[in-house]
């Protein structure tokens, strides 16, 4: 993992451990940027799961979503997860995408994403979302080639 300071002179970079804990511990959305067929950027806020042992972020989306369409054309993604309150901190960077459409591969990842944001499996919303994902979804995995981090320490 390569860590760069996002705001040199203004803040201090997160350490690798702080960046991993931030990505693993927060329930913030990841914002991913893709390019559409005209080369225009699209920003997609979405739930995610971070595998800290492999430096990989996983998201779930419909096979027919705009982000899936864009990522099939260009497998480079830019991402950002940042805290909205002081002290501001965040992780952003660039990754290379791999799309998985095998449902057996996707189920455990989708469960981890939903448990992260919803809590227990027994909730009605969990069951409904999981069924929709099972029918329409795929997972997108991206290996983060570069992290840029910042933590404002006042």
C-alpha cells in the first residue's frame, strides 16, 4: 500500500494502520468515479466492504447499473471515503476493477456489505435487499493501487 499526503502542509497523512482502520470501521459510503461512454465522469456513492488483509474494496451493484456498464468499458476506478465532521479525515485513491458475476462468489461478499450497514441478518430490510441482490446483482472488487490520505490534526 502506498500512502501519500493529500494536503501537504495543511494536514498529516494517516498511517497505513489508521487508513485501514478508517476504511474498516466506518459506515460511510465509498464514492467511486467511473467514466461513461463519452468520457464524462460519473460519481457513484455506494456501500462497501473493505478487506484489510488484501487492500481490496468490494461493492455490490446491479448488472445493468451505470457503474457496471462504465466499469466493463474501463476497469480503472477512483474512490473516496471521507468523514464529514471535524477532525476531517479520509482515504481516496485509484484502483483496478475486477467484476464478479458468479452468485456463489458474490453471496458472502454481499452479506458482509449488508451486515456492515444494516446490522443483523434477521431484519426485514436485510432480507429484501439480499433477495434483490441475489436476482440482479454482481460484485465489483477493486485493488487499491494507491491511497491518498489525510487527517487534520488541530
